[in-house]
C-alpha cells in the first residue's frame, strides 16, 4: 500500500520571492484515516499554511517551526480519493544563490495499520536571478561580436555585457520588472527592445532581423543586400519593408 506523495516545486525562484508548494497524494485503500503531512522548507525560509487551501480541506493546520508546514485530516476516506496539500513559502531577500532542498513525510493509517512515506517528486529548487540572452547581428544578418548589451530600468543601467565571438550574449538582471535592453556598437545605430521579466527564468531577446543593428553609413550594395533579405530572406535574416526603409535612410543621411 502506498499513497505516493509527490511534491511539486517551481524550478527556479528569486531571493525575496513568495511561491506556492503543492503535495499530491491518493488514498491507497478504504478506511484511510489519521493522515498527517509534514513538509519542511530550507532553514531560514518562512512558510504559511491554511487548511482551506487544501483539497479536501484539512481538519488541522500548523507550523511547528517557521519553515515547516503541517496538516492533519481525520478521515476516514474511501479508496482513490485525491489530495492536494498547498502552502506558501517566502524566500529570504538575502538568500544565497544556489540549490536548496525540501524534505517531508506523509504519515497515515489504513484501518489500524500505520504507514510512513517520504515525499517524493521535486525535492530541490534553485534560487537564481533572471537572465536575458540572445544573439547580436547586423541588419544584413552578419554576426556582430563585441556588441554592448545593456538592460535599463528607466534611465538606470541594471546590467551590461558584451556579445562573444559567436554574437551571443547573456546578462543577469537583479529584479523582476520591465527592462529596455539596448544593443550598441561603434559604427552602428543602437537598437532597443523592451522585455517584461516576470520570474526567475532565462529569457531570449535576439538582436537580429528587424532588430538587427543598422550601420551608420551603409553603401548601396549593403542597401541592396537588405532589399534581398526583405524579398527572399528567412528567419533570422528576414526583414520587413520598414526596416529596409530605415537602412535606406541611413544610406541617404549618414552622420556628418
């Protein structure tokens, strides 16, 4: 007999972030009763519980320690009843980046026989900062190296890096929110895109195609190559008419 408790954690969270943990299990037989769930978050983290968050609602909720969530269901329940136990976790704002471990147990009776199971599934999550990365190219699709890519919030630069020998870049941003990301390189017009960072994952933001960098003073052959990319190009090199017109404008009105 096994209730097969499984914990569901997000893959990554940020310092200071609050998130939800769910533990699912199923009554393995009839007369499933005296059910106690105890799940422990990393030391220094804070949990909050509420018996009404669970399905079915728990009879008792408790936090024996600040980082420990405990629920009790009296029962008895029939076989194959699905349970979802939910609690909230607050990550400290000063949490060190890295991997953290959760541990927990499910104790219960089937009739008068006692069972104790470890909670399986996800046991670790990563505390990390969100990142933005991608590829930098000129508007004609040539890879550009050494492009300065900077993420701004308002007028304040929050992170900056240079694209590598393959035109790839990656930068870590310190917080959630909206960022204006600017790619700039000597001899080219700067290009800016907006991105909304809503969780601690890796976001892709390419500077290519319609977001490729335009030379300050392209010649006619460069313009014609871009026209060809508009007519026959495929991603990541395909261009819109408006981008081609911007290239033509740079050809006709180069910086003095």
